[in-house]
């Protein structure tokens, strides 16, 4: 799958940061009257900064926006994306044998010159390469929309960094996706859990106890 991953040339980190800055205009920042002092202001390491934030009505930076909105940052970008010609939160589905695969694409542009989709992922730190689960998700949406390319956009809560990867439709990835969907469908139908897949996600899984008791 790696040969189909590359840093994007169409939708870039510059584009994403520009959209974030535009989205900042819709953030409502509470303004306190002079005779009200916020605890956060008093506890801040620099009272001058707190003062300037008051008198100059500073808006959040892109980094602060990511910290404020967390996983919902792409939802705040929806108005901006629509202004850019995207459809947002697009429900998609495709029938595969006995079951239907359903999902929701963050942003989709159906343009004769450059049709593509975008998936936003908020993470602690941007990865050097996209996570396989995210690539599979993007591949699923490419299958379901009939598009040939998409973009995975990573937004880091830690430092506000943005990284974009271009994803091309990959037949091997699609085959793996369909196989995994069928395994889950069959497991649900037969009421038998599929084999466990060990990884770092096990450490915080709320089903860890039930999972280990089934082994």
C-alpha cells in the first residue's frame, strides 16, 4: 500500500491552515467586563499577555483552536469547506453481497477537473506516515463514492501541526477492506466474536476483560 501514499500536491498544509484561520472568525470569545477578572488570567504566567488579550480582543491561534475543539475541529471547518465548494458530512453506502457498508465522508468535492474527498483526523502528534486504519477508511470511501483519490489530513493537538497525505484508490487495500467487513458481518450474524488483533489499542480498550476471558 505504501507506494500509493505520498505527500499531497493538490490540497496542501497551507490550504488547511488557511481554512482554520477562516474558521477562527466564527469562534465566540467571551469578553469579561473590567470589574471581572478570570481565574485563568490570574493564574497565567504573564499578566501582560492577559491584559493584551483583553484590550486587543485577541482571537485564538490555529494551535489554540485545535486545543479548544479537539476532535471536533473538522466540524468547525464545515462552513469554510462549503464555501470552497465541498459537500460536508456526506452519507455514503454500498451493497456488498449480503450486507451494506455505510459511512460518512468529512468533505467531498465533485468537480469534473478535480474530484476528491478529505478525511480529517485529530491526533496528539502528526505521524510520519498515515495510520493503516485511516488509509483503509479512506479507501472505503473511495470505493463507495467512485472517486480515484482522496486526502488524509492530520491535525495535531500537541503543537497545531498539520500534515496532508494523498491517497489513491488501491485494489489490494479494497480487497482487504471487503474481507474485513465480511469477517465482522459473519461474526455478528453468528454471534461469535472474531479473533483478537493485538496492538497498543488493547491498553485502553474498555472490552479488554471480556476479550481476554474469551481466549
